[in-house]
């Protein structure tokens, strides 16, 4: 009996610490992510980054290209957008999540779009 409980506990523990599984985004999710990334009032990624077919792009941050291979761990990219100061204290990138500029869902939509680049 005790062996069975330990097995159930370990299985539950493993399942609770593994990364979430993300469903493939719909085209609508990707389009909304691009809209947020290009918006001069919301994500405003173009203020600092060159990407896709963006007009008047900035050059403060790195070009946003080949994102899925640069960030195969989606959670790392999410955390960077949420609060880049976790990785670089001297960053000028706003902490989009921590300062509630973008919601969790909006950050995920931006990532859905970035993963198409």
C-alpha cells in the first residue's frame, strides 16, 4: 500500500513540475500577437526591434528573427518579455508583465506571432 502511495505521489510531483503543453496557436492568435507587437500603444516592439515587415523599426534591441530556434524554451522568452530585468539589470526593455502593460494572454499572443518569424 505504501509503495503505491509513493508511486502516486512521485507521478503527481513529476506532472506538476513539467512545462505546460501549449496548443498550436490559431491564425487569429498569431494575428492578434502581431497587432500587439506592432501597436505603438501596447507592445510597441517596433520602438526598439526590427522585425518582419515593421515600419520605422528601432535598433536598440536585437532583431526579432528566427525566434523559435533562438528560444526553443518558450518559457524563457515569456519570462524575458514579462520582466527582462531578471536577465539584465541594465536593460531598457520595459517589464511588460510586471508593470501590467500586457496581460499573460497578450504576452503569449506576442510569442505566438514571434514564433512565426
